[in-house]
């Protein structure tokens, strides 16, 4: 048991790993909410504690879990103690974790969460939804981040907020990428700036909408559905486009990096805008686009991202390419072959990527990882998706 404090609410709450588990009186989906994977991001913790208190078994179908992330860091209101808990979920790290004798603070947390995850996977056979709550150090509209699989895209488009694709290509080992690789619907919701009240309210509205969209709760039973929908719609300035990350400014270990004050996520910037200072040198924007998640806290090494909206026609084309498995045709091109067809992994000679832009592979649903100097591996998110689990759901057929 730990105690964590919310600056926004001026309140403290006692916390255990499992914040809540509610089993409904009828069969239904499984929803798994995470909050506080970063210990200074408490909005989701409070929203879950508050919202889930109001439910009784008879209101719900299926099972709801609410899981607290980095307990030790939450008790100290820090992002992490020794290691970022949201950058540790690679298969290699998980393989060594289990046999390690001495675990650091975050490895202990990770092991507990990992076991809980295995347990949930083994217990429930129907559709499972994973939702991870975060907040940002800068001011921001609320938004969803996903790995770009069609099941994620379709599900996240139900919510009246912008959706950002492709962050995982720039980050190593976020929890949701690991879960996504297992084939489940998984999305991150960034509800606002760390300590503002709206970040808590947005999370709460997101919880209610999730329950209705997954059919864990009937819309008629939730009297203020429209109020929650409008809360998110208003907070996101009625922007519900899909964006793609095109650049990340990575801060080097010894670099003295400082964002210029006042930038807000989704703010439109132009080429040449002074964004930050690095070792007293100006950092200028190379893009006419939108700035995303500028860093205004000490811990963390992602300086800022640049995002661009994806034209709807591209979204449509990529849906068709994926539906009909047209990536099978890519291997007829020189320099491209299957590294592992069942797992949907292509091996691509880097010379090929010089004339075939990364964006083309994105259309087919691949994300890339550099293997060595001459090759990259491309992972297809569609081939591992558990379509069959979700294809009978109301939102999937839309
Ligand atoms: Zn976070």
C-alpha cells in the first residue's frame, strides 16, 4: 500500500497494484486500464478510483481491471526511480527479467505487472481492450496514441479526439507496443497537462465512453453519455484527425537541452521557428507542421516530436492494402524478402528504402527496426492482430 498525491485535486489516495477489479453480472468484454506507469502522472489514478466506485455488478458486462503502474515512483511523485517503466517492454528484456536475481525498483514493478498481464490473458477468452492513461509536461489537447494496426485505428476513431500514429517507431519498449504485438486492441490516452484538473476529468470521460463502446455498459444506463462525449470533443478543439509522427528530437546524454517556453502540443509551427536551445545553440524547426509533446520537465530524453495529419484517402488505401494482404506482392521486388512470414516480418535491403519511402511500408501496416548497416526488418502489425476476437463487435463492423 502506498500513498500518492494529486496536485490538481489537492487530495491523497491510498493505492495498491490492483486499484479495482469488477466482474459484471453478465458475460462481456475485458477492459484493462493502466494508470501511473509514469509516477508523476496521477490523473488516470484519480479518474479510475472515482469512476469505478460508482459501478455495481449489475450495471456491467464482462470484467474491468484498473492497474496502478509505478507504485514506488507514484509515492514520490516522480516519473521513475531508476529506469523509465514505459521503455522496458521488449522481448529481450522480459526474457532476462524472469531469471534475474537482483531487480531494480522498476524491474520489480515490471515483474508484478507482467504476471498480472499473463493472468488476465489466461483467464479471459473474449475481446480484451488495454487502455493506458498518461499526461504530458506541456499544455496539450487530449489525444490517443496507437500502434497503427487496423483494430486500433477503428476502435480509437470512435472517440472525439485526435489520434497520433507511429510514436512507437521512435521509442523502445513502451508497454502498449508489447501488448499490441500480442494482437490485442491497445491504446494510450494522454489526457492533458500533468497537474491540471481537466486531465482528470478527461480521463473520467474516456473511461465512460470506453465502457459504452466496448459494450461493457449499455448506453441507456449511462445517463450523461453526451456530457462525457462533449467534454472530450470540446477539450480537443473539435480536432479528430489522424496524425503521423515524422520526427523526434532526441536529447543526447550530456546535452543541455531547453525548450523555449509556451509551446503547446498540436500547435502549428513553420520552418525556421525557434523551438529550443541545445548547448546554447538555437534549435530551429525544419518543418511546416505541428509540434507535439515538447518536453518541459527534467526527466526524459524525447525533446519534441513533429507530426503531420494523414489525408483520409491514404487511410482508405492502406485499409484496402491490408485487408487483402497485398504485402504478399512486396516480396517480388528486388531486395525484399520474408524474414518470418507467419509473424509478418520482412527483411529489406537498405538500398531499397532509398527509392521506396518508409511511408509506403506504413501504408501496408509495417513498422521498421534497423537490423544492421545493410538491412532493416519490417514488422507487420496486421499479421499478428487478433481480428477474430473483435470482428463480431459492433464498432468493428462500422
Ligand atoms: Zn507518461
